[in-house]
């Protein structure tokens, strides 16, 4: 029998301890040992890649590949290297003690991996089942505007951004998504900034924007309920870096706006030749180019300093900016200071996330006067600038078609204000499963968050006309002044709960939420006249004598508010990234609606099939990704005034009785307890694709949007109604169209790349119905009443079964022997004199709504050089040449254009009569922007890099239109192709410009 060896526990412990004593130094040495790893990084063609980031995972240790694609890095032998570069897939490789690691980077179909921000969440682009366009900061246009929407002008299919006065530093663009959608409610999209609905675009520095996501169809925007009908623009701002380093950046830009002289007037000499012989007293002895007198080159300089830093757990970003801009008229200017700060923190165990954003801004405005350019066009060019008999006064315009001296208006009068903006929000998020509990193949996550937000806007405006003004003298006032204050506040509280799970290829996500928003508008105004001194300007209104007379009241106050409350949810499901489905529902109530319709439901559903993920597609190597999708959603529009559903009281002036003045009060309007939101029924089908390893990618969409219960005034009988119109839900409109977005990677070499982005969209609009069971009989209405002289009448008509934007005028037939207009009768069988023409002889003679818009972006890079060429255009529409209409014929009493005595010389008696003679094709192609840049890869101890660029904007336009720049005509809204001042057609305008921008970006 074999004797067993006895083991004493103390001996075992001794040997273990002895072994650890000898092994510990070796283990510690292994952990502290570092090795130098080097290698070459190449692309799929084995060409070296410059600028690839090589980092030791989990540390701030890293390097960048040089011109030969080489890198060198000292790391621990057990570490992992992370290789990342734009347009290539990120790779992670374990070192395993190796000293040489060569990497071949694989092309990344980047369009599929972009993170798209949707309502209350994010998705990878490949997961989208609705029409959402994503524009990142690298694709933005360079702008010198207070409105960031100009950065995407022409860049997004189906999105129209129009700025009728880009050189006016205080003018904002109008935005319209997928056509006109309303008669009287708002037409602009909902702006969401960092998840907060109702954002203010003027309180965001373009340098702070990381991306814009445009939710265009009903399924994407229905989650915002009664504010989703006109689409949604979701703006995501830049956040702090997470690489453990401190970063500082300076961006500066100088812009010169050079006016384009597009309207060729008679000079003083030509005026004397053509106009004075028929009216000798009109020669006033001077020679003044009034447009030149009120015009200058506008300059803008803007500066932004950004500081950011942090780790994966906490990060921050703070930016401060300053902008000073002058318009091309001699008065307008804008000086503003702004800032934006963002702080994000995750607790150590990942249980809580905190984020805070705050953005204050203050702007000092001096407003332009668009009427000044109209008056300058009217003005007699032989009028001297100053009164020859009293050189201290500007010339008196009494008796002229121009009602006042435009230089005097812009030089003497003060018209401006101060704007203060403050936006802040704070979010706390609780991650109930912070470490993602793993059970087999399933992953769960559960979180809830609460967001508070407050947005404030204050405007304190002023106006002053001194006693030395000819207009003040004419009105017999010793100075006039007014002040106006308005305040807007929006309070928001939103709660979200999110759950996600994944099990054996099945993935589901659920979101529920609650939203409360309170809106308040308030204001006051005061005015007075007849001051003892001009030196007080508008700062002592009480000293004016005019309002002291009994019965005169030159002050007022106002206040209104509304609430919006919603409950919403969304459920998403996909199987192996192949079959995708999303459904959402929002239940929302608004205090603006009538008692019978306070609440409404807004459902949406969408589905997608990634065909490229099917087994039968795996052998088709030229298809990277192919997805078809379809969706349906119901949206609303409650963008109209407060209290329109209620019985309200209004004052009707004052009357004098028994030695006192009494204010007369009465019903203000017809109440409508049935008032509700406009309802949009939207469906969309689309295809997303990427082909040939990302060489060609893009999307195609077809949409159909039917807008019902359109809001607007409707004619009603009196009695039983107190007033002749009532604000009601009547009418139906439809928009359909096709949108195409193509990205072409034409050339991709070591030193040279060339990409092309093509965007195109069609829009077909029809006003289907203008009555319902309660309100019937009216099937059209006319609008755009053109201003005098000569009371031309209304230019456009909205009619059942017709496209919006129709011009409704007489049909031009010629000019008779007396130099007067001849038009066709209603049957088109007889030419009749304009004096015999009747309203029923008018007809549809054109349309101002473009049928097709397109753009093309060419981006070229060569080593450190970059060149971007951007073209855009609009086609299939007509413009009313309003300037020819008022200044293009010799019979007008004002100064006129030279064409009045060339092209239109035969029109000797005819006045400005509404005929299609003034309707021209508006199609154009514009070389809109060219940017040339160079990046200096400095990377020394003071500076990381420097980028210089020069941009030219509005460089050339190809068009057959004979008026001003056709792109400055407003083609958004109910009267496309017509200049409007409020609801009236007007000849007032602001000249277009060519802009030259010089910019620099320094990274420290």
C-alpha cells in the first residue's frame, strides 16, 4: 500500500506566498513595460492615408499618420489601438506585443452610419422609415446672416428658404417645407433646438450648430401634433470634447455686401431730355442719383471664441460671439453679443446624467426702410439733395410723386431697438439599468428623464422724427417720437421614458412622454409729439405737448397667453436590421381651440424593408444598402392668434359727454366655439440606397399631403352674425411632389477627392375645396391688392380646383394708335380697349409657384486645398415684374426706367394696368456660392491648425427675367411671385447684393 503524502496547510500557504514574492516584480514589470509600435495605414487601393487618428484605447495617448501614412506610438504591449478616419470604418486592433502593425482602412458607407435626430430621440440613418434629411456642419453654406436657415438654402429637397433682402442685417428668411399648407395659419416649420420645441433661430450662432435634421413627412413630424403640419427642423448644437484635452477655437469672418444696380433709371440729363419738355416746371435744377445717395457697401465682421474639454464622464463647451453688421442702406445696422454654454455630466456609476444649456444674446438694431428705395425710384433726379434756399434743410418734395426725401428719412429719423434673448434648459436623466443587464443574448435598457426649459424674448423699440424734418413741418409738429415694448415667454416641462430590448435579432424600443408648454405675449406702447427740444429724442415722451390735450390717448398695453399640453408615445421594432416598423400617437390639447375641439389625436405609422439584408441579395456586390419605406401620419396646425374662438370685447374710440370722454366698448368679432386645428393627412413612399461601395448614394421620395379644415376668414351674412367675416375651419388643399437627393463620390484618391451632391424637388399644388356643410357658396377669393397710384386692383386669385399662385389679369392684346392698352375679351374672340374691359374679362395668365427646384454642390479637395461650388435654381414659374409695372411706362408721374422710352415707348397713354404684359418667365440658375479654402497643418506648441477661406455669394444668375434678381421674389406663402407689404402688393424692395467673405479658423 502506497503511503500518502501528508500536506500541511501552513506549508501550502508558504509556497504560494514565496511564489508571489518572486513573481510579483515580474507581473508589475509586465504592466509597466511599454513598447514602440509603428506601421503604415493605407486605403483600399493601398495608397497611404494622411491624418488617420491612431489612439491607445482608454487613454489620451495618440498619434496622426504623416504624408506617407506612417505612425509611431509608444503603448503597453497588452493595449488596443483604435484607427479612425472620416469616410472609413473605425478599426480596433490588439497589440499583443507586436511592434509593427500595418492597417488597411475599409471604406465606410457614411450616409448609413449618420446619427439622425428625430422627435424625442435619435436613429442611425439606416433605421429610418420616414422622410428625414440630415445636414451636418461640414455641408453648411457659409453665410453672413443672423438666420442659420440660410446655411441650408437650396441644400435640402423640398425645403424652400427665401430671403428677400439678404443684405439687410435685421431681415430673416422664410422657410417652407413641401409647399403651401395653410390660408391664414402659420406656414413656417417648428424649430426644435436641442430637444426644446419652439426655438428662436436668431439666438443661435451658426458656429455652434452641429447638424440640422429636417422632418418632412407626417410620420416624422406627427409626434409634435398640432405644430407638425409645416414640418420640423431639429437643430443639434455642438457639445464639449471627450478626449481629456482642452480645446480652443477662434472663428472670424469679414463680409462686404456690394449692391447690384438692377433697375436702370433716368439720370437727371435723361429726365430733362424725356420728361421736362412735357412739364417744364419739373426741372428743379439739380442732379441727384437718389438710389446712390441712400446706398452703400455693407460690411459685417463677426467673431467666435470657443472653449471645450472634458472626458467621457463630464464635458463642457462655451462659445462667445460678437457680430457687427451694416446694411446697404445708409441707416440699417445690427450689433450683437451672444454666448452659449453646455455642460454634461454622468455620475460615476452611470446612474444619472445631467445636462444644462444656456444661451443669452443682446442685439442693438437700427432698422432699414424698404420704402426708402421705392421713394428713391419715384424721386425727380433734378431735385437737389438740400434746399437751395436753406442749405440746412433737405429738399422739400411737395408736389412730387415721391412723398418725402428718402435721404432725409434715413439720415434724420431714428428707427431701431434693443433685443434681449435668453434660452436655457436643464435635463436630468435616470438610467434605471445603467450597466445594461445581460441575460443570454438579450440586452435591456430603461431610462427616464425630465427637462425644464425657459425661452424669453424682449424687444424695446424706438422711433423719432425731429422738428427739422420736412415731414414733421408738413404735419405741423415739433418732433414726433414713440416707444414700444414687447415680451415673449415660453415655459416648457417635458418628461420622457425610454425602454429598449434586443433578443436574438429582435429589437424593440418604446418611448412615452408628457409635454406642457405655456406661452405669454405682453407689451406696451406710448407716443407723443411737439417737444421743446430735439435733444431728448424718444427719451422723454411725457414732455410732448400734443398728448396733453384732453381726449388724446397715445398709450396702450396688451397681454395674451395660451397653453399646449400633450401625451405621446412611440413604439419601434426591427428584426435583424431588415424589417423595420414605427408607430406613434400624440394626444394634444390647446387653449386656442374652441370649447368643442380642445383635444385631438395625431397618429403615425411607418415601415421599411432593407432588401439588401436579404440572403438573396448577398451576391449582388454593387448594392451596399437598399431600403424601401412607406409612412402615413396626421399632423395639425394651431399657429394662429389667441382667443379667436372666444367672444371678446374691443374699444371703438371715445365720445364726449357731460364734459368727459368715455371709451366705447362692444363685441370685437364673431365667436367660433367650433374652432380647431388644421389637419394634415400625409403619406410618403421612399427609397434609400448606397451603391458601388458608397460611390453613389441617396434617396427618392414621393409625398402626398392633404390639408383639411383650413383656417381663415370666411364671408358670413349679417345678421345673424354681428360681423361680415368669421375665422373658421373651411377649405381643403393638396400638395404632391417628388424629391431626389443624390451623392456621388466621383473621385477618391490619395491627394484628390471630388464629390457631387444633386438635390431636386417637384411640387404640385391644388386648392381642392373652399366650403363645407356649414359654410358654402364662396369658391374663390382675390388677394394681393396692388398699391396706388391708379388703384390697379388685385393681382392673384385663389380658386377651387386651381393651383395657388395664379395671376388673374387681363390678357394683353397690344397697344392702339393712341398709345393705350388693348386686351382680349373673356371669350378670347375680340380685342377691346382697356376702358371697355370688365372684371369678367380677366383670366388666369400665369403662376408664381415654382414647379421644380434644384441645386448642385461640387466639393473638391487637393491635399490641404478645398473648393466648393454651389449652384441652385428654380423652374416652371412666372414673376410679375412689379418694377416695370410702376416705373417702366412713360405715363407714370414719377421718375421712370430707361426702358419706358425704349422697350415700352409705345405705351404713351396707358397707366399701370394689370395685364400679362408684365408677367414674365421667372426660371433661373444661379452660381450661388464659391468657397476656396486652405488648411495649414501647423501642430506646434502654440497652434494645432489654421484654416483660411474666401467665399463669393450670388456671383452670377442666368435668367430670362428682365427685372431684379428673381431669387429675391418671395415664392413662399399664398402669393408666390408677388412682392407684399403685409397683405398688399407693393413695389417696395431691398436691392440684392454680391457678397465677398474672408474667414479664418484657428485651433489651439
